[in-house]
C-alpha cells in the first residue's frame, strides 16, 4: 500500500513533458490523447529511496532501500501519438513478519502461508507501460494501453520462499468528439496475473511451523519441510472491466471517469496434485474528476472495493484411475470491503506560487462468517501544501512543502475462534494497532533543472516523516538524477 500521506514524483514538480501531462493520461483511455497538445520528449532517471521506521503495517518493511532506473518518452509518429515508460527496481526490505510466500500481501487476500519469523526480503521489478492513440477523421479516435509487470521476490529466513509474479494488461478505448468543447470516451480493462511461490527451508533437518490462512485469524496449522509439508502455491487472476469518460473544454477544463472492474483469483496448492486453497471474487468501482479554470484546480476521486472469499471442501480421490482432490462443497466464508474518497483544491498565483489543501477518508470493514470474526477501521487525513517555481536564467528550481494530520475515527478486531494464541490472530492485532493510529506528517521536496539545447539535466529529492504515538515514526527520503530531452 502507499505508505506516505504525500507522494512526491517528478511529475508533481512539473518536469514531465507536455505529452506526459495530457489530461487523458489520468484516465484508462489512451484514445483521448489523440486530441490536444502533444509534444515529443522524454527523460532517463536514476533514483534511490530509503525508508525507515516502526509506523507501518507489520507485513511491510521496517527498513527498505530501493534503487530505480527508469525512463519515459512521448512521440508523434505520423498521426499516431505514443507514450512509453519503463522502470527497473531493485528493492532490499528488512524487518517483515507474517508472510511466507506472497510477493505483496493485501487485506482482501486471505489465502497464503504465514509464519511469525521476522525476515528480510529481496525484490526485483520490471515495469513497462505503453499508450498509443490515432485520430479517425475529425471526431473519433482509437487508443490502446498495454502494461506488463514482472516481479521476483525471495524471503531470506526459514521458512523461506521464492515467488514469481507476472501481470499483463490491455485497455482498448475509443473517443467521440461531437464538438470542440465536449469529448466522450469508453474503454475496456483486461488483466491477467499469475504468481507462484515455492516455500522451502535452508536447514532441511528442521521443519518450520506455519499457518495456511483463511482470513481474520482463521487458518490451519501447517509446516514447511519434508515430503508432506507445504509445496508450491499458485495464484491465477483474471480481470474484466471498463470505464466511461467525459471531458469539457471551456471556462473550465474538466476530465472525468467512472469505471468498474471484476477480478477472480484462484489459489492452488501443489500443481502436480492440485488442491484448492480458496478463491476470491473482487468487484471494484472508481470515479474521478479533475477541473482546471485559470488559477483554480479541483480534484475529487473515490473508490469502493468488495471481495468475497470462497472456501472449497475437498476430499482426496486415491483411486488408480483419477488420483486428486474432489470438490464436494464450496461456501462464501468471508467478505472484505474498502472505501476511500479524496478531495483536493489548489490555487496558483501569478508568481508561480501554488497553495492547496486536501482531505482523504478511507475505511475497511471485513467479516469472517464461521466462527464470526470482524476487522475494521476508519480514518480521515487532512493536509495543506505549497509549491513554487523559480526561474534562474535557463534553469529552474521547484520547491514544495506539505504538512498534514491523520486522525483515527475508530476500529476494532474481534476474533470469534478458539485459537487465540495463533500467529494469525497476532497479525490482525498488530494491523489494528497501525490502522487506528493517529499521526502527523510533514514533507519537503525540491527539483533543480539546468542545461540548454536538446538536453537538460535534473536533480531532485524529497524527505518526509510520519510522527505517531509512543515514538513510532516513519521516515522516507529519496534522491534522483535525470536527463531530459
């Protein structure tokens, strides 16, 4: 999950090209980029990010170092407008607990292997995105977005795992421009994701106790080691969805989107003798609106996610003709709901000074049916920020400062089972402690751009801190070097 209350990127400091800042880039429909300003450009960046602290979910790192090499570019090729980006991330995480086999955990994925041993993880990520659009006459345009993510992760302490994650998605879209001021769009959203994990022990003489989780503290005792221990886990996800978009150009420039997606994930243990560990069915709704008029900028977005967890009752068929697992019943045993809303307003003065304020509300409400267990929280975040751009001959300096406060509105975890001393129960108690914490946040960011001719250079950095109760803090700092062309 996104840890920081404020996220700093080169984009927010204003050094992306006009093409990369096209308003339709904020939507899932690339076809809209066929109209409006588009300029060739690009950048190459090398970044380092350091994170440290205790104010974080216990399944995430208490210390993380990331080195990132990235590039992006925009181009016109005949009538076709192209955008592409690529990032390679090398991540070294320390101090994670309660996760044996997933590359990243999520509150609405209940089926995985859990152990209480604190461990380090190493990760590598290859992330690629391409967008293309072409006008069809004066009023229509077609577009396509393609994204590909390849991840490799390795837990460094027994019980350890090597996990491989691949995501590939396409978003086709079309837009219709009935007049100069109005544009309508519709797009699809299709994604395939596959993750496989191989738990093992570096010390083969010592089996490691684990929990095969079912959600909200429920789970079956298991172990890693030997022929009868846990074997490979496989997660197969399919997503189908779509969205509609509308933009208006006039005294106000408005872009909006309303979308829905449906995802199903099957979890299988031991592909050579497939045993279902569960299935999740997720339904997601999202809405977004951005409006710009002179010095005024408004952004509002919201999302809602509901996920059902289905468990299958299986018996083993040991007949000589068809050895395997047979499903005799399946039941929806858990549900995970999440909602969030963001509102942001900023005003830009003629001096290039911008000031703004934002508020974010998010909540989680989860239930496991038998035995009845519940987990939930709600919180609100409010903050203010200011940024300014200074022109220094052919160079520019961009500065930004943020401050805010996250207030807990309450939360609770009630475990209805009998395994009160299980590590799976301890996990949710620690998660509740984080999600019901109130804390202050502060951050600063700067970017200096210099050089002339076809090449320019950038140096940027940021630092932020979350200051929580009982001395629990979280610090993030980054430094980035770039070449712009």
